[in-house]
């Protein structure tokens, strides 16, 4: 069975350096090899200056290659996140989530619209697991106990553009839902369950997109370090080494389970670990219905 992974970690940002991201991807590499049988030839690790926008896009294209047979593919990103003003009207908060790669000041941010396009190239029956340890809210000040946060703040002009995009989205959302409900009332005489189903479907068409919509492919599974409005901590963990708190407890729990743990159980226990250790972030699981019960890094039947 094909198993491939792309692991990206960036500490050496020119303006807002971090400390735990390279350690994160090294620990993830060891986990994939020791517990899940990934080979060195099928794991690509890109760190710091090598983690350019061009390199990450090219390696995501590499990750998609390998035929259409059932496979497990992993994309782990540890670094800064950012909000970029939404330009195509698909974000309820007016902003695209973006990865901040090493050359972002020249190449721009890798936004979720581009990620969505890249994910659409993956085989339909492949398990593509996205492990995102970055955040999209807050600031880059150091917190208590020398905790940093994985976020690049927005400029004044970006904040204004995001606010304008949010207003436009809400106007279009209201118009859309009114139209959908009008059509429903005139064309259907079904039970309340049908009304609720149609109403929910109308609203869901305007959900927040995170790191490339998981609905692009049924096999996409997103494991995110925090909510879109929270901070992901970069802190001194365990034996004094810096890690992302999310990645650190992710790997700790998976090792304790010897690799046999479902997405749902992992994220529930991970949230408790973060809460118990006073990290104010709630990890998020997004996947197609039923995938939450599947084992981590396993093929789908």
C-alpha cells in the first residue's frame, strides 16, 4: 500500500521567528516511520529557507502522484498562519486562511483557495490527512512562560479589506437563503425533516473554508491545532524542547495508543490534554460523515 508524507516546518522567519516547528516535523517523521511503516523514500521534509511557496506547491503535486489505488497521504504543516482578504466571496468572515511560507514577503501567502485546487488533484479514494499546527488569530507577542503564537498579524489595509469582504458575504448569504427558502415553500409540501434538511444544506453552502475545503474530496481529513479564531501555541514542552503544543500532544497520544486510535478519540483526548495543560486552544476535526471513526493514517474501505 502506498504511504506518502510531506512535512513542512518553519522556524526561521525573517520577522517573526518560531522555535518548535522543525522539531514538530522531525517528531512526525519518526512517528510515521516507526508506527505506520512509511519509508524514507516516501517522506519529504522541508524546513526553514527551503520551505518556499514554489517548493511546497511542487511537493504537494508530488504527494498527489502514485496512482489511484487506496493510499495514505499526509500533509503536516508547522509554522505561522495568516488571514488574507477573501477575493472570491466564499468565506463568511471575509478572510481566506493562509499558510505563511518562508518567502511569503515576495511570493505571497498560500491561501486556502490554492490549497483547494491542489487537493482536487489527489485520487478520489486516497486518504489525505492534513495536520495543521498554525493559527489565524491573535498576535505575535510572547505569552506567559515564553509561549509564542503561530500567527502573522494583519496590516490595517488587510483588516479593512477583510471587513468589506465579510459584509459582502453576509449580504449574499441572506439573499441566497431567502431564495432557497422561497423555492422550498413554493415547490415542496414535505415533512418538517425535509424542510430542515434543505435549510441546513442552504446554510452549509456558506460555511467557513479551512485550509482548502475538505468537501473537495471525500477522503480529506483535517486535524487543525485550534479554531479559526484561536491561537496555536509554540512552547517549551516535555524535556525542554520547543514544539507546537498541538503536535506535541498529538504525537504523545498516538504513541501511547501504539498508532491504533480513531480521529474522533484522538481529537477528544487531545483537547483534554491541551485544556489540562492550560493551552487555550481547541483542536478541530473536519471530515466527511463516518470518517471520524476511522483509524488515523489508515486506508478507507
